[in-house]
C-alpha cells in the first residue's frame, strides 16, 4: 500500500505495534524517572516499582511480538534516490532501537530476580525471584538496565529527529507511512 505521496506504507500490524510500544516506552521512561525519587521504605515506592515491573513484563512480551513481526515482514523501502547516509543511519538507528528494546526489559527483569522481590505482576501473582539473592549481580543487571534506558532515550530522540526531518525538510512521505491511515 502506498500513501498519498506514493511511498509504500507499513502494514497495520507494524503500525499498531510501533505506536503501542512507543506509548509504553514513554510511560516506562517517565515512570522510571519518577519512581527513583520516591523515598525507600514507603508504600508508594513499592507500588510504583511493582507497576513499573508489571508494565515492563507486559511491554517486553509486546516487544517480542514486534521483533518477530519485523523479522518476518520487511519494512517498505525508502523512496528512490534516498541518500545512502540516510539509509545507513536508518538501519543503524532501527537496529539500536530493537536491541535496546530487548536488552532493557531483560536486564531489568533479571536484576529483579537477583533481588529478594522478584516481580509482583499487577498484584495478581508473583514471578520469582528466580535466583538466590545476589547484590553484585543485581547491581550489574540494574546498571545495564539504567545504561540501556539512557542510551534508549538518546536513540529515541535521534529517531524522532529523523522522522521530523522526513516530515518537515525532505517531505518525502516517509513520515506518513507509519501513521494510521486516517492520519496520513
């Protein structure tokens, strides 16, 4: 399918997964920044940490579906004549996004399972801890989780800048191909 500029669009599943994951990631980043300022030992801290972990587990499952979908469905090509640096930058940023979207929840989940808490999934049931409490491994995986989050924020900003470049500068229709049909 092509959009109004003749550029091929992503399919509906890819578009839906993109926006669900994007919304989820923004919620998780905001929640992650917020909850770290909550004093230790307070009920609010436990609530928000478990909410973060529960949403993270859910989002990780959606991300795995998205990765599987992407693996089996090639994205539409960029318009003919797109500069090679744009093609290479697109490939690199998308690869980084996918790698970070997988690494971050895996590291966070693993860290939680080297603590005494594990994950209490939306208060419904407990996942773990799957391993014996190990503060060194907890800190290692928590550090990876935080570093991945920091890099992810940077890569998201680059991704958004690239999308806005397509919308406002090159006006080549690439921005529109990830929007639901009623918006493009």
